[in-house]
C-alpha cells in the first residue's frame, strides 16, 4: 500500500527503522505496525527506485558538465573533478563511509560510492556457525553482502575514488583527466597506480586553493607557537586570518602567472609588516 511505502520512506529519512515505526504506530493508535517481511520488501523497493533516480540525475549532471566544458573551450568528455569523503562518525574508526566526485564547472555530483565494512547478517552467522559452515554459507551470501570494504576507514575514500575513475568510461563515456586534490597524496597516488586511462591519457593533479590556503594558516599558527614575539606588529590570530585570505586571493587572481602570484603574495606580506 502507498501509505506503508510513505511511512517507511519518511521514517528512513528521519533515521527511524521498523521498530521505531511500530512504536510510533502503537502510540498513535494507528495499527500494530509492519511485519518484517513487509518492511524489507518496501525498503528494497525504495532502494531500487532511489538508485534509478540517482543514476538519472548523475547522467544529467554529466551532460551539463560536457556542455560547460565546450563553453569554456575544453574537451567535452575530459572532466576536471574533485573528490570528497564523509564518514558516519569522526576519526578513522567508522564502519561506513560515502565518497562523491564533483564536476568542476557545474559543481554537481557526477558519481557516488557507499562503502561498508560491516554486514549484520555476517555478524550473526559468525556467532552461530563454525568456520567451515560459515565459508560454505558465505558463498551463497556474498552477492548480497552489505560489506564491500576491507581495510581502514581512511582507505574508503581512496578506494572509492579510484573505483569511480575506473568506471567513468563504461558508465558515462567520459574521462576524469584532472583531479583537484586536497593535499592528501594517498588518493592521487592510488589513481596513478591504477592508471585508469592508460599511458596516453595520464591524470593530472590540481591543488585545491581552499586547502592550500588552509595549510598556510596552519603553518603560520605553528610558527607563532615556535617563536613567541610581542610588539605592535606581532603575529596575532587576526593577522593570520587576513594573511591567509589574501594568500588565497593572490593564487586565484594570478592562476596563469607564477611571477605575478609571487609579487602579490610578497606585497601582502610587506603591507602587514610595514610600520607606516
């Protein structure tokens, strides 16, 4: 029934599962709730529908980026992309992570992968079966296993981005020829190692200005801790923020000239060091 699909969909968006739905229905005196088999079927239906919708949206985003490439006098099927990973909880102990690839000109997501290092069904069967029985059972289960990652949580982002690069031609008939990195060398090293498009089309790395700007702020703060100096022109938090902002602006305004970039950065430094 439509009402069943709607309540499961809404509750899933709120982070509530079957037990929560049944408690809600009981407190509201609506019904006894949903049987497990009914709930599982609805979840599978929602997954299939949302997957189709997401693939359709990604194809539109790819087409839009191709058009913007042409507008900017770039090769239509050679994309510049950035990658970003997120985890269920902070640190590198999370069992779940999601990674996206974002197109440069449109700023839209063109691909996504969810990684999981945990499968509830596997966990239950490991407690009830011996090793031989579990291996035999797993042969039939592995196609539907929820776990698709083996390794640390930090490696989820690297593996996902490499996987998306490898399937770009098959999935969208495009190549991600430029990768905008965030300073993490592991991801780009993984891309280079897999060499997704062969030696004739190497992937080029572009540094993210925002992350380069952030690293400048970090190093200035570290320098302030190492050498504590007083005086009128001391390196305060306010000065660090201003230097960091103007450093980023200098890069963005002089992207095609290293010499002009150097002059702009030195000019900013001279301005804030001046005693006039």
